[in-house]
C-alpha cells in the first residue's frame, strides 16, 4: 500500500478536477455522489496504508517518505513535493478522510436544490485535498501549500452564498485574519531554513536538538502565530464566529473538525523544536489556550444562534488543545482533536439537521420540543452533548480529563481555568439542548426583537427554506422542479423567504443521507474514548502509537495515581454540576436565573470584535487614507509642481517649443538618430 | 576575453536573436504599409508577425542550453569601430524568460484587446514596441541597450495618447517626460562609463568587456555611474517615490497598452538593475544594496496601502504593481541566489498575472464601460466564468501556494532573509496587505446582489476564453512545477553572484546543513528510517 500514499490526496483532487470541468453536466445527485465517492475511496486507501504501516513495524518507530518530484529549487534551497507518513499524519488522515466522507454524504441531502450544488462539492473536494496535503506534507512548505489551500477553500465556502454582503464580508475576514497568521508561518520557514539548511520535517526533527535556544524559540513562536490564526485563538479568533455564514456542512467539516485543528497539528509536528525553546513559550501557549477556552465559553453562554453557540464552543475546545500543547501533552492534544472532531462534527451536523427541519430558523428561542419531531437528530445531538460535556464514558471525558491532568502538572491555575471552562461547557451545551429539543414549541411565536443577530445568516435561511419546499413536494418530481424555481424567486427577497418559512413551519426529520452520518458520528463520539483509556498502560493505544513522534517533547507526569483519580473525580463532578444547573435553569425554564447568566457582555463577546472593527474602520482607515492622500498630494504633487515650474520657464523659450508632446517624442526619436549619426561621422573620419 | 571570441565564432548559425528583434519591426512596417482598400488584412498581418515572433522566442527557449551560465546564441555585427558600438545580442538565464514572456504576451494582448478605431497605427506601434522590448532584453552593448530602452517610449506614448481614456494626454505626457528624465541620466552614464573605462585607449560599449574588467574605475566614479543608471531604472520599475506616473499611465492606457506596460515594460527597469547595475557595478551595488532593499520594502507596504484605498480598478492594479515590483527590487539587491532567482521568476509571474488582470479588466470594461468599483456589484452571478478566472488570477497575485506568484515571492523573501533578516520579516507583511486590497476589491465588484446595471451582461465569449487560457495554464503550471524555469535561471544567477563575490569582499551567506541525508536524497524512493 505504500506506493499508494499519493492516492490519498490525489483522489479528492481528481474529484475537484472532474467537477470543475464537467460539474454542471453531471447534474445534481451525480456530482454529489462523485465527490463523496472520491473522499470515501481516499478513506479506504488511508485505512490500507494505516494497516500496512501498523503491520510492518509493529506500530513502533517508523516513518515513511514518498517524494513525487522536486517542487522548488534555488541554490541550496530545495523542496520536494513529498509526503511523510508516520503515526501522527496517518492518524490525522484517518479522521480527516473519514469525517469528510460522512459530511460529503450529509451534504447530498443538505444542499439539495441549491443552484450551485456542483460547485459546493467542487470546493469541498478541493478542501479535502488541501487538508490532506497539509497533513501529509513532508516539509513545512508542502504543509504551507495545504495550509493556504484550506484557507482559500474556507474563503470560497464561507462566502458561498455571496449574494448576501455579510457572507462575503465573513469570507474576506476569515482569509485576511488567517493571513496574519500566515505571515508568522512564512517567517518561521525562513528561520528554519537559515538555521538548519532544510525545511523537511525529518531534517527539523533530527536537527532540533542542535538548535540554539533563541532560534528554536523564534521558529516555534512564529509557527504559533500561524497556529493562532488558523486555529482561532486569542487574539485572532474573530473570524471563526463569522465563518458560520457558510453552509452548515462547511462549519462542521472546516470550522470544527479539520481545518481549525491544523494549528495544533503543526505544533505537535515540530514538538522537538518546542522542547528546545525558552520556557516562556510553552507557558505562553498554554496560557493563550486556557484563556481562550474560558473566554469563548463565557461568550457561548449567551448566544441565541444555534450555530454561534457551537462556533464559540469550537474556539473554546481548541483552547483546550493548545493548553495541552503548551503543557507538553501532545498525545492528549491529538486525542482531544480526534474526539472533538467526532462530537463537534456531530453537533454541527445535528444543528444543520435542525435548521433544515425548521425551515432555515437558527434562533434557538424559536425552537423547542423538537425531540419528538426529529428523534434521530435529537438522540444523536444528545450523545454529542454528553461527549463534549465530559460525562463518562463518552469520549470527551477521557480526552479532556487527560488535558486537565497535564495542566495540573504544569500549573494549578491553568488547571482551574480548564475546570471552570469544563463546567461552563456542560452548562451552555445543556442550555442549547434544552432550548432546542425540550420545553414547548416556539417556532410559531412572534420574532424576538434581538433575532437580528442572525440576519447575516439569512443566506442560509433562504437556502434551507428553498430546500424544504423542494422536499415537501418531492413526491411529485415535476412539481418539485416548479417549486424549486418558485422558491428561487422568493429567495431573492430574504424577508419574503423568512415570512414564508414562519407562516407555516412543519419541523420534520431529515432524509437518510443526513441522519446516517449523524448516527455514525454519534457512534464515534461514544467509543472514541477507547483510543486512550487511562486505566492501564496497554489500554493507552494512542499514546503508544504516537510515542515515536512525540517522545522528544512529551511531558512526563509527576503526579501519583491518587491525584489522578481525585482530579478525574473533580472533573466529573464539575461536568455533572454544570449539567444540573442547566437542567435547573433551562429545563425548568427559570427565566429569572437565565437572565442573570446571559449577560449582555457575554452576548457581545466582551466587545472584542466590535473593538477591532472600530479600530479598523476608524484609526486604521484614517492611516490608510492619510497614506493615499500623501501619495496624491505630496509625492505626485511634487512631480506636477516640478512640471509646472519647468513649463513656466519654458514659456520664455516658447519660440522654440511647440508645447506638443508628440513633437517632443519625435524629437527624441530623431535625436537618437542624430546622435548615432554623430558617432558614425566620428567613426568615418 | 575568451567569452567574447567564443561568442563571435557562434554567429555562423541562424541569427535567431536578431530575427526575434527584426521580425516584429518588419511586421510594424508591413502593417503600416497595408493598403487602405484591404483593412481586414491589417489585423491578420499584425497577428501573423506577433505569432511568428512568439514562435521565435520559443525557438530561443528550445535552443537554450540550460547548463551554460554565460551568454548564448550571440549575434554580433560591427556597427562602429571607434568607439566600438555593435549590434551585439545574447541571451542568458536572466533574460531568457523575459524574452519568452514578451513573445507570449504580445500576441495575447493583440488578440485580446483590439482597438476601437485606427487599427493600422495601433498594431504598427504595438509591433514596434515589441521589437524595442526584445532588443532591450537581448542587447549586450550598452549603447544599443540605451537606444532600445528609449525606442519603446515612443510607441507607448502614442498608444496611450491615441487610444486611451479621457485623461490620456496628461497621462501620456507624464509617462513620457518622467521616463525621459530618468533616461537622461542613463545616457550620461552610458557614455561616461565607456570613455572613463577606456582610460584613453580604444572606447568600447561592449557590456561584457565593461563588466568583466572591473577595477578600472575609482570607487567613487563607479558609485556615481551606478546612480546614473539606477535613476533611469528606478523610474521605469517604478521604485517609490518615483512611481506616480504609473497609476496615471495604467488608468489611461488602452487595455493592450496596460498589459504590455505592466507585463513587459516595467521589467526593463528590474532587468536593467540586474544587467547594468549588479553586473556592471558590483562594488556600488553592494554599497547601495541596503538602501535599495529599503526602497523595495517601502514600495511593498506603501504600494499595498495605496492600492487598498483606490476606487478605480485599474489604479488599484497599478498600485499593486508598485508593491509587487518592490518585492523584485528587494530580491535583486538581496544578492543571494534565492533572492535573484526569485526576482527573475517574479518578473515573469508578475507579467502573467498582472497582464491577465488587465485583460480581464478590459473585458469587464467592454461590458460595463466603467472601472469604478462603486458602480460594479454582484458580477459573480452575472458573469460567473469571468469571475472565476479573475479569482484565480487574483489568488496568484496574492501569492497563494500552488499558483505562480507564491514561488517567486517565497524565494525573494527567503533570499532577502539570508542577508537582511528584518527587512524580509517586514516585507512578508506585504502578503497580508495583498489579500486585503484584492479580496476587498473582489467583494465590491463580484459579490453581493447585482443591481439592474450589472445584470444581463454576457459572460466570457469563447474567443476571450481562448485568449485567457494560455495565461491561466501558465499561472497554474508555474505554481505546480516551476523547476524547468528555475533550472534555466540558476546558472546565470549563480554566475552573477560569483561575479559580485569576485569583485568585492561580499560573500553569499551559506546555510549550514544538519545532515546531508535528510530530505535531500530521499527523492523518488521510499526510505525507512528510525524515528529519531
């Protein structure tokens, strides 16, 4: 299977190419199934490579490189387009292709009826290709290729419904914010090359121990800047909540399960370098992670948009992963990345199913009591909820517990922040579950005044309204086409679409292409914890599997087993307390307590995003304007001033000058000839 | 002077370089002579000669020996014996790709952006312009270079003033006078160099003789002469703060003029720095390198900020050129193999992507009759194919890996980093700003819901798609597999760096290699190694 590594990214790339050339002709369902099949096949190849890799070396100490060709060569700088297969990259590939295949399948149902259906799958395939290049690249530059590629696909897909200005702005914001991080990534590449003479991971890992501390700190620190952007940590997280403007499968795949974890992956990849850095850097990473986790959790408490809650929750969970990286708990970081990919993709897809079912509504205050009407969605969503809340034996418990354990070892303060975040997580996710699936049905209620915060997601509302109508008449094939057209016309006017959706909402369960992925992901969210059970060494499968990759940087716990058990118990009690509080407030519908919890400052995200916007639109814009003014008035003004002076002087010599530039032009041409003539004459005589 | 002698011996074969300059010039003449009764022949003749020239440049590429560092395929015809001025042409890895770029871009500009009136002089001027550009890239005689460098101004002046937009006369005059101002210094520099170099002996304008015999001029003289050349090139590039003619010229020039101006003519400046700055004056180059890199980095940031605030699409692309050319200047004066290779590659990349951008803007103008972004909206729905091609070219300009722009920028920044670390770190912020102004522009023009004026426009016709196809193909190809291009640039660039090292105390920084085995020898086969 080793010769087939290249197939893993090549299959989605082929899917992209086919859809680019012939997507429109393939028609709706074929385009979707083709894209899904490509990613599914990629998953199967990955499984094959994984089994070979496991079998051949007993799961220990091996890495495999395959180079396709030399990409860039200049002087000593030489970069191959090559792949590195080791336990880390193969683990990433497994969950990326696996979850991506499920989300492709889900999208077949979700995007049904969209007029740019084939383009959606084209971008999705391109995204999977880029993500696999990011993960499989055997050097920093191939990873950067994937890194920028996923960023571009994220931009395409966030602004997929570009008719709405807000969607387009959200896409642009994501790209530009990520580019700030990319600056760090590029500078890190330069430092690496000038220090080691290579940017291949094999070279970096082998050479890391010889790096001076300052250089190692620069390399890892700048790479962390890139990771902050891509993985939406403070202070660059602002793009991720806005990215929810994209279709929900995109939020699940790109903005929850895969792309946003790339920063964690890269930091884990260079863990031998991180081990050589000055002590402040790992501490900074852990602190940024912990603070981001807490910050985003508080914001999630007061969001009413079903996707915004999950977006801030993702930021928060990514914070946990950086807390792990900073604490030297690389295995825990990857472990949490995998379990998070399962339960967060599940939650997003569940949210999508809900949005789909209630005709494009995203405001949780207009949901409620959906568990009876959407039983599969509700059951799987609850599994995801218990997993993220850290209730044993669901997967989130094991991965989060391990991170908290290492955080305790690093600093009890970090541990305390992590614990508070865990309690808040259990609480706000409980709030979401109760608001959406329990209580009384509110979808026919009058619109709450503040619902405008979902206004920029209207594109999605509009789209889903369309899809729903198509489905309802689905029995009659001809009728469906007619209705789709009608819905498209109606969709041009957002308010109209809203009115149509609200007047007559019939929540219903989604088709099997959407519920099957939910069930499979729920299965993953339950059992993924088994990857790394803390009870006995032989149960720590992931730890043994990743050991060769992370042994240089992995921290070794100094706490005894008694402390471990105690910390685990505290975490479980915390999670249950959070759940209990959510039951008290939201299941019992105590609005008085809820109002105390849902502080406006949380709802506004502590005003952080608004402050940045104010800076960019205020002083930032004025600085740019000033530069443009300087260019127009001073620099160009000086040029024109000189010209005026010359012309003034020239007026006196007007008798010789016609003032027509074309005469000057011809004069120059003749002048050149005369000069040549003079020289010729010199040559002759 | 063995290289010179060897070159002269090679003139027995078909003089392909001379042909590449003469064919477009002859084409210009023939186009001008087409009978008034057969107007349909004008375009056919012009296209025929442009394509023939393109074929000749591809022929040069085919004949080019990629292992040689020096000048190849040289032609020499004696012109004047004292002072020695000759029709001396030659090509090396530095000029090769600019010649090919010129050969490709002219037919595309000709086909993709026809004039609306007075076809005959338009095509004739365009072909004369091509002859001048090729002559300048191929000249190995400083005097011949000066003549060619000046000749190109005349057709471009007439193209802008004759076929441009409302403010064309102002823009054309500004362009002409500004560049002439720079060239005046170069004329003085050219003549002074030849006579001072001769020290009373026989005077020669042969570039190779002047460059290979260093140490004749005093340090001060060399620096002054370098500055004389540098001003001409800095105006042409343009280097901030000598750039304000460019936005006006671009905005007012007809589409074909903008394509050639950005794609080819600006490169006369950056090429001039390499050939007549670094090669002729290594000591002065080293002395002025920090200043030049600073100007380049200032250009990157300053051009990008100005581009962000533009309301006119053509002005925006013009300022983006200022930023991109800033990268090339910085890479050139980094004096590292990577920086120089990146600069040469980026000249080609910028020609392709900015040329393609101007063509697309021209096609947009044909439909909407405006470049004002405030009037454009939601065009991705109206003209999705145009929007898609624009997106790809834009991403190339932003420097997305996998497309051509990235490779050049990366090598430039890497090379600059090796000699001027902090400049490179600052310059790298240019990639953030590039995404700001281009994505913002894209959003304003293509995103949103189109209003009435922006609906019902036809998408790209097949003929327009065919014009864009080669550019799009090259943009992708050079991003995925730039090695064939880099391989041919490398020997000449390495020779140039060596030339500087020989004549100054400069030493190119060598990076240390940890283990020779890592990453380098593992190509085309799988290697299994122990995990650490």
